[in-house]
């Protein structure tokens, strides 16, 4: 999916009008409409503002859904984990593995 289509889909899912989002980004709604129609691509700065406004990462908007399921809160936590000592990372990963295993088991049993 291209940049504009992803933006349109997210904006509509969140019930935000083109006018409201353009206003929030401090750009004219006609310019924003051109982004959604893929007539022009926004600057990295504007694309990042669009991602922030829609609560996704810039990667999500430009990498064809590669990080579709990764929201900003998850990425923030991943960055925090990266800063931990190896021992603390292992503790976090063990806890996550346990929850993931439990979730998978529950989905199989249902």
C-alpha cells in the first residue's frame, strides 16, 4: 500500500477529517489532499508529523505495512529495553516469552 492510501485508511479509522488533520499539521487541506492522492510526497518533517498525529511510526507510513502491528508505545518500550544491561534484558525477555506462550496456548484452547 502506498503512503497516501495508508494515511487515508488510518485517518478514516480514527474518524479524523482531512480538514482537521491538515489544520493540526498547520498545512492547507488542499496540500494534505495531494499527499493522500499521492500527487506529491511530503517532506520527512511533515511525514513525521502525520505519523505522530495518527499515532503510528514513520516506518509504518512508508514501509508498506512492514511494521503494521508496532505502535509507538511498543517502540518506546523496545528502545528502553535496548538500553538495559544484558542481564535485565534476559529477565524482560523471559517474562515476555512466558506471556507470549500463554497467549498462544489460550488461542489454541479456544
